[in-house]
C-alpha cells in the first residue's frame, strides 16, 4: 500500500529529523510505498495567530535534506501555481489541498510536471464531482478519460478526507471511496477526517481516538493507500495536533490495516 506520513507542518529542522528517523521502518518495508509528508506552509489556517510553517525556501531546504539523508520520497502541499516549479525540484508527489481541488491553474501547473499528484477531495464536494479535477490533470497530460487505469498510468491519486456541513465536524461517507476509485487510485486521509474545524476558539480541533476506526473501515472497503499525520507528541504540535496520532499508535494501526487487507 501507499503510505503518506509525517507531521502536519515543518516546525523545526530538529523536530522534522526526529520524526523522519522514527518512520524509517516504513521506508524499509517492501510492502509499503512510503512518502514522507510535511508542509512548508499551511496557507489555510483559521486565524492569523496560527503557526503556518517556515516558508517555502527554508521548508524545501529541510525536505531536501530529509530526502538526501534518509532516501525518502517526499510529498508536500502547493497552494499557488507559481510555487509548483520550485517545489517540483524537491518533491516526488505534489499535493493539492482540499480547499483548492477545483483551482484549474494549480491543477494544470502540477500536471505539466512529471510528478505524481495527490488531489484531496474538497470538504464541500461529492465523490462523483472529483472526476473533473482528475480530468483537468489527465487532459493536460494528453489523456481524455478519467478511469482508474488512466490515473494510475499518469500518476494521479484522489484523497478522501471527509465532508463538512459547516457545523464544526467531519463526516466520512465510505461510499465516496468506492465512487472515486472509478476515476483514480484512492488514498484515505484518516487524520484529517477526524478534524473539528474552528472547534478550539479559532483553531482546528479533532478527535484522534477515532482514527483507527475510520482507517480500518477504509481498509475493509478497499483503498490504495493511507495518509496519516504523526508526531512524537501531538499535544505540542503546532498544527493539527488534536487529530494526529503518535508514532507508536501509527505502528499498531499499520499492522491492523495489513491484516484487514490480507483478509
């Protein structure tokens, strides 16, 4: 399976390397296609007071160092089309944030690179609607039909992270996993699916205790991979701490998912 894992945001070089070191087992596991994930900028934080990251230049320097030192493949978010070419020099997978999944210029700019693209489903969209962001990428890459096989060939993933109805919580409709898999390989984002947007006085909350249950459900339905943010101590994480899981719990969950997939 594909596994995208790491901290939400680059907090410091020291923390990034501490977390990266703890994830070596997944890079070495021949049954897992591992990508180290961290964002250089969180451009959609709830308030101006929230920590956004270290910026693109410093963030990419650290991600390149992780790549060089550990041999990891790297995935990170891009928020604007002007960022794509510089980010693509470092990463192996470009991630489209959920709020931006309909942004044509951003999708096309990513499609013009040779990188894998992970498109996160907007919290406001149905699974059926995600055919069209996939088509924007595939048509730019000279393919006119959004099918699982075409997306696999051209390096396009869809990522489910739940739907929000404006009431400070996420709801995961497992039917979306089945629907979206008609258009592309599907990654299930287990940690963002338990977010509670703006639930903590202008900051995003969450309930990480629900992550194993949703991830197990997705594994039973059938997906191509998982996105799970992790930290050595989520209680001190500077972004998305309440919905991240500890590195120790990640290990137990991966083993559980493997058993479900074997069944």
